[in-house]
């Protein structure tokens, strides 16, 4: 009985020890968890420090690049100030580049890139002097204006359009070479009725009728080479190859035949080689005219109508037999010719208006004769082809940065041909009118595909003309 209190005391002592031990163990666990958390935080802090170091290095690199760009901008501003002789002259190159429309390096750009896109290029280039002026404006205001050099020459090339006429509007840049293969298809048909006799009363004819229906197909493959002598002058040589067919359905006069006869002929070979020199007369710009003068010389390398054999037994010298038609189609005119002209362009965002005036004079030839079957000849004497006055007008519209669309009208006035100083019987003044629609697509920065469609509006004009061109710049 006396030991019970001691037993309770021991139990209380054991419980107290266990309690202290449990508290000590719990404290130890808490300390371990805290150490683990601290280690995790330290690791995360180290990672953040490394990221900050990487950002500092990147920021230093970007700052170095910014300094280089600033130096470049300052150099460009210095060049501008040298040429203009005054501060704030950086707007001059910007205007010049915008006027040039950025087409000097590409002859087949679209009308939209020429008329509208050039302004963007000019603004981007012109922004450099503006930034430099803002940075150094305080220093430049205290400096006197003194010309110390020559201003850079602005790009003043005229805008490009989808070509629908023979004369291109964009000149080849200096020391650049453009090779332009082309293909053209032309179709024409005409009817001729000749009344031979006299009338007793209206609608009653005594005599014979010569009815002819003529259908012609002309395929012309050409290769043109253009070289830029300067940024404002270019020289071009064009070599065509012609394949022509002619189908004639007729009833010959004075034969009394009611049956149609078909006469076919064809010919192929080198056509008349042409050489052209073009020069841009002024600088032009947005809402300003560009003027391009040009001079073309046409040779007589093709086979002329006087070199082919004509199906005439005696008809060409006054009798009535034979068809009077050539057995082979000529590939050239047989006459040398010279043609001066003036091309103009007027860019007005988003379109470009353009046109052309020209005059063609052919040099006459003497002692000409027609070759007839069986080796006979028919002298025709001196032939002077009629001069040709031409003009055209059109407009080009950009569809996007690569494609453009053009529409225009072309007209030529052909004067009568003279033989031995007298007008050839049946030769009168002829009006040729053609409605043209063109499309251009820039395949690569140096290659453009051009397509045009021509529809004859007068009876003497070919009914249909299809033309493909692909200028390639080197």
C-alpha cells in the first residue's frame, strides 16, 4: 500500500519524459522541413539570378546593335546634309525615292507596286534622316549650313504597268540586261466583192462578180534584248520569226463560174529586225508626268512581197487569167522605216495613266518588179508606202503587289501608197483601231509574265491579237 504513490510518481515521470521527447522530435521534424524549404527557395533564387544574367547579356547585345543603327542613321543624315547644305534636308531623298517609285531595279513590276508601293519604300528610306534630325537637332541648330559634298541621286524611274503596247514605259537600269521572249498570234478575215459590168435598172447587173473571202493567220515569235546604258537611256534589238498562212475563197471574174475556188499559201522565216533607242526626258513623280522619247529603226531583213512568186500567168500585166495571189506569204515589208515617238506616263494613286504618239516613215524603193511563174517579171517601178500616224492611251491598275491590269485603245492612220508618184488604184487612207486589255504577273523579282488581248474595232484591223511576253532581267 505504501508503494502505490511511488508507482504513480514514476508513471508521471515517464509520461513527462515521453512528452518532452515527443516535443523534441516534432521540433526536429519542423527544423528539417524548414531547411528543405529554404534549400528549395535558394535553388529557385539561383535560377532567377541566372535568368536575370541572361536577360542582361541580351539587353547589352541589343543596345550594341542599337548603337550601330544609330551610327548608320547619323552617317545617312550626314550624307544628306552634305548634299543639301542645310539641316533637316533629309526629306529631300525621301521625296525623291517616293517619286522614283522603286521600279528602277525591276522592269516587270506591277502598276500597284509602281504607283502605290513606291511611296512606302520612299517613306521607309526617308524615315532615317528624320530620326537622325530628332537625335541631333540640338547640335545641328547651332552649326552653320555649309555644302560639303554632292547629294545622292534619287531613283526617278517611271512606274511600271502591264504592257499592252509595243513601247514599254519602264527603262532598263544602268548596266542591266533584259531578255524578253514573246509570242503573238493574229487572225483577220475580210470579204471583197468586185462588180464588173453595168446596170440597166437598179438591182439588175449585166456582167460578172468577183467574190473573195480572205482569212489570214500570223504567228510571230520574237526575242528582244534590252540594255541599260544609263538609268535614263536604254537600247533594244528585236528579232522576229514569222509564220503566216493565207486562205482565199474566190470566184474569178470573167469566167462565169458559180463554184468557189480555194487558194492556200504560207510562208515562214526571219522578219524585219528592229532597233530602238529610248531616253527618259524628265524626272517626273507622283501626280507628275514622265516623258520618254524613243527612235525605232526597222530593217528589211524579212522576205518582201517582191521576193515571192505570184500566181499570175498574164493577169498581172493586163490579162484576166490566174489568181494574182502570191504562192508564198512574205515575212517582211521590204522597206526600211524609221519611227520617232513619245511615251508619257502619269501616276495617280492607285492607277497609272499612259499613252504614246508616233510617226512612221518608210523609205521608198525604185525598180521593183513582181516575180511571176515561169521566171517572168512584172515591173512596178517606184513604190512609196504610206506614212503611218499612231497614238494610243490606256490606264493600269494594281491588283496586289504582284499583279496588275491594263486597258487601252490604239489607233493608226495609214496614208495611201503611191506608185511612180501616183496613188495606187484602190489604195485609200485606212484607220486601224484596236481595243487592248492586258494582265501582268511578277513570277519572281526579276521575271514577269505579261499577256494582252487585242480586238479590232474597224474592218481593216486584225480581228484578234494575242500577245505573250516574259521579260527576264539579268
